[in-house]
């Protein structure tokens, strides 16, 4: 007999980390989503170069944590821990979960910051690119003013739903490292070609490096976001 699959919604505790303090000088909120196997606590440190007192940088942590580099000879207390936004298993439910989660994070932040007085920049790195794009394309009152896709692939289904066009209307930037071996320059260029074919406006930023957040490039993006 084939088992029948059922779904229920449950309440769970999630966490996010923040650089900066909300106040009258806050002009931007950056929502930044980490890559596969990372933790928000460490990921947010990459954004210290743009923490200048006018930005509130918010790093949600993915809901699924796991042990990294598990070895039978090493006690679990010594294993590093990472997090993942989703896998291919039950993917649609996981996507719905993290879209609602990011909505809840924004709702919490904008209880302390007036959304109408700040720019909202959404940045995804690696696996976080698909996460931030799906959320931004579906977002309501907290829709970002700019979307930055750093070393990751755009969700393929957004091309069929008008989601890519919506991202382009927000202001879309692709970032690639010329020596990235995980998400290669060729893959990012293919994404760029797809956007051009769909007539979706975007910027393309390159830097000389690998699969990482590059400080000088990040500072440059921060300056450009402020100008727009």
C-alpha cells in the first residue's frame, strides 16, 4: 500500500542577526541571505565594511541546520554547524516556509524602522540568491528597492511567472567572481544572457576573486545603492 503524504503548519523559533542600531540616521535596511552550510552569525561579518551608522544590516538564518564534515572519529560537540534554505525534498513547502519567514523578519524590523523612510536592499549569496529572489518576487509591502544576486543562480520558474521582470523593475544586480569555481563566470553569464533575452534590465559586477563576498565590491555596491 502506498503511504499518503500530509502537511501541517507548525510554529518554530527562528533567529536573525543585525549589524547597526535603528535610529533617525538610518537610511537603508539590507536583508542579506547566506549560502549553503553557512551561519548568519558569521555571514553578517562580511558586511562590516558597509556598517557606517546609516545602514541596518539584517541576516536571517536558514531554518534547517545540520552538522558539517561529520566524522565517526570526532565527537559531535566538535562538528561545525551550517544551515540550508532548502533541498529538493518537499521543495515547494520549504519555499513557502522561507518566504513567510522572511516576511516575518521584515515585519519585525519595520516595527522599529519606518519602511517609508528607508531603502530596502535584498542581497543573496550562493544558495541565498534563489531564496532572496523568490521572496522579493512574491513580496508585498516590504518589496525591496534593489536586489543583489551574488554568486548564485536565479530561480528558473520566475521566468514563467513574471518574477524576473519584477526583479528587474526593482533594480537587479548580478555579481560574479572571475575565479569562482562553484558558481562559475560562465554560469552567471548564462543567467545574464537569459535576462537579456527576456529584456529584464540588470547590472553585472565582476571582481577578481572566488566564491566569497568581496569587500571592495560590496562597498561599491553600497555607494551605488545610496545614489539611486
